[in-house]
């Protein structure tokens, strides 16, 4: 069952899978001061709205945000979490929430929205020459290991050296009819990605690891 609506600056949220991460995000982004951000998996826009509300103030400058999501076409991805009616309206809530956040931002904010599979959106960014263009990447799309691995590998090329990559749900155990299938969870993919990129990515130590945070230190 979905969480009850949460009043928040006029935003329309039906779930809250992000607020508990805010203290860690504040610490990390205060250091990085990201101005060009990529979010893979946006849902209703709660994390995107937090970035719009927070990061321009932190950087004392405008930001650019690219959001990639299927918006309503991944209904089977969240069994038991959202009703079909809520999934059908999620893109409209995202659009309205982002419009509110941009309108109240103290610095100019540009939001680019890509609707479709993340592998297509990320590939398009690479084709457009956005290598190393992003200061921060948030990986929170499909939660099956193959999807997470593909997202991480492509996003790595889009992230600048010194940039921050955040993986959501590192310790998440999916509630399905096959809970023993670890390949339906993000952790094996995140571990594989970081092992292969051990020379180029460093885990940020001392942080909660339900999410995992890593800095890119080399190409």
C-alpha cells in the first residue's frame, strides 16, 4: 500500500522513499556543489525537487538537471507499492512538482526530461557528446541487477572526474514471489561495477550504506 500523501511546499507526493537520505545528501553535496545533475529514475520528483530547492542555494548559482524515467510504463517494477491509478498519474505529478520547484527556485534552473528506457536516454546523452558533463549522477532506475549495471556503466562515462555517483537501495531486498533471486536487486550490479572500476571509483567512507556513495577519481 502506498504511503499517505505528504504535505511539502505544495508538492504532490504519495510516497516518501527519499527524505531519510537528506542529511547525507546535504553533507556530500556541500562538498561537491553539483550544478549539472543526472537522475536516473525520478518517479514523482521528490528527490529532483529537493535538488532544485537545495542545490542552487548551496552553489549560489543555477543548476541543470536531466531526469530519465519511464513514467507509468514500468508498472510491474513496483508490485504492492503503488496502485495502477497512482502509477497512471505519476508523470503528471512529476511535471507539476517540477514546475512548482523551478518557479520558486532562487537561481535559474533548467530541467530536461527524457521519457523512456534509461539505456536509451543515457546512450542519447553520450551520442550528444556529454562525456564528463555531469557533477553528480543518481542511479535509481530499474532495480534488477542487469538494469542497474547498464545504468552505472553508461553513467560512469557521463560523470566528470571528481563527481559523485549515488546508488539507491544498495541493501534493498525485493518483495517478490522470488525473494531469493538476488539478481532482482541492485547490490550485485553495484558491487560488480565498483569492482571493475576500482581504479576509478572510491566509496565515500563513513556514510550509511542503504544507499552507496562513490566519487569518480579517474577515467
